[in-house]
């Protein structure tokens, strides 16, 4: 009898399981009839999962494209230069005042020694200490200047490209005037008029970079403003400023990011040229200024000119390699290369 009862219980349990499965299938079909019968219909849950999956895959592809040997080398160089700029006081036994002053205990233009691994320059200054402190001066001028250029350039470029008409013509003619002159010449003019101070040099390069970014962003806006998603935003009642900075800008920001990285190296190189011509701030430790001071001693102390030149070369190369890696990672046309 017990065996018969147990068999009946097992049979009832199996029947309930089958009924539960059947009900689940019928319920799922009832809830997803549109998905099964209507072409192109998408379930919210599946769409969300697909979006999260594609976002994860996109991040993985982006990181994978950044893992090239040259990009990693550029990142290491930039990291080293930033470390010099931030922790310079801890990386050298000489203070900033000693590196930029007169060292009466050392011989000027001397070769490498235990106390001065890379030798000394003008007035007995330690070359290695000046190389380390020079990173701070270069980044302190380049980063704020390029940030200023990007912010104003994006604003003017967005307005010119989105509104068009006389507004576009006025802004573009002003940018044409600035772009018609070499940036180094205009920087010399600004510094000569307002003085050889770090703030003036920073502002000069910031102003000179605005026309380039305005033109760059304007071209992208002209293409994006006629796309369907912009027309849909207009139809939904969005204002011009909301469309420009919430819908258009996020979709055209990639060239700005790439140019930002490239131009940091360009400004550092241009700053070195400005310092070489004698238009630098004397209160700064700057690589171009070191090259200018040692150009008459090239036969006696070539190391005093070679090492600052190598630092400029390495720093500019590092930012260029990072910019090139970002271009390859962010440009969808290069993803299959």
C-alpha cells in the first residue's frame, strides 16, 4: 500500500510540474505576442541586455586597440614626464631655487660627476635637476593653454556651425585672420607687448589655439546638424543650446580629444622655440632656455645642449604616440586595421 501511495504522489508531482511548465510557456507567449508576431518589435529587457553587452564589447575593443606597443610606450613617457612635474622636489637633491640660481660650489659647464650625473650648465646649475623641474614648466603652460583653446574653440565653433549665416561668416573671418599668421610670430608679439611672464605666455598660446579648434568643431557640426536624430530633437521641442551641447557635441567630440593630445606636444615644442629666442619667463626652469644659454658653449660643453633637446624630443614624441593611439582607438574607420 505504501508503495502505491508513493507512486501516486510522484505521479501527482510530475503532473503539477508539467502543468507549471505548460502555464509558463502559455504565459510567456501571451506576454510576448508582439515579439513573436510583429516584425521589428523589440523587448525592453532584451534590448537593455543587448545594449549592456555591446557597451562592454566596445570598451574591450577600445582597450585592446590601446594596447599597441607604441601607444604603451607613449603612455609610459607621458607618465614619467607628469611624475617629474608633480614630484620634482623629491626626485632631485636640489631645490628649485638652487636649480635656477647660482651654485658657487660647482664649476660652470663641467662634465658628469658623482654630484652632477649629467654635468653642470650656466652658473654651475645641475642639468639633471633642471631637466626634472623643466617638465613642470612645460606642462604648467601647455595644459591650461590647450584647455582654454578647446573650451573657447568648441563654443565658437558650435555657434558658427549650428547657426550659420552672418554669425558663421563673422566668426570664420576672424579665425582666418589669426590662422594667416604663424603662431610663433603672434606669440612673440603678445609676449613683447604684455611682458615675459608665465601667465602672458599661457594666455597667448590659449588665444592662438582657439581658431584651430573653432574650425575643427565647425566642420563636424555642419555634418551633424542635418542628421535625423537632430531633427527628432527639434521636433520634440529641445532648444538650440540643449541640442548643441547635449546631442551634437557628444557625437563629435572624438576629433577634439585626439587634437588635444597632439597639440600638447606642439605647444611644448613651440614654447621651447619661444624660450630659445629669449622670450621666456626668467623665473621658470625651461628646456628651451637651457638650449639658448648653452648654444655658445656647444664645443666646450655639448651635454648642456644635448640633454634638454633630448627631453623636448622625448616629451613631444610621448604625447604624439598617445594621440596616435587614441586616434586609432576612437576612429571607427580604423577599427579593422
